[in-house]
């Protein structure tokens, strides 16, 4: 799992038991922004992959799948 996602989860769990410091709240919000941006990129690429599949453009689809794998960190 992504280090940013791990940190977000860690801060979210800590928040259940205590009030986060101002720095931790800022860090959690930055993690959330990063994760949201990553998910939007993945959604866009998945839609483009579907378009490539529907137009039988296999080269384009492979390029898109490579981009998806890079974002997922594989």
C-alpha cells in the first residue's frame, strides 16, 4: 500500500482516540488531497482504457494500462 495511504490511515485511527495536533490535521488533509487526486487520475485512465478498448486501439490501451500500473506503484 502507498505510504501516503498508510499515513492517512494511521492518523485517522489516532484521531479516534485523541485530538490530532494542528500539524497532524494539516498532514491528514494533505494526505487526503493526494489520495483524492490519485483516485481521479485512476478513474480518468480507466475511462480512457474503456474508450481504447471500444475503438480497438490496443496500443493506446496498453499505454493507458502502463500508466495505471505506475500510479498504483506496481
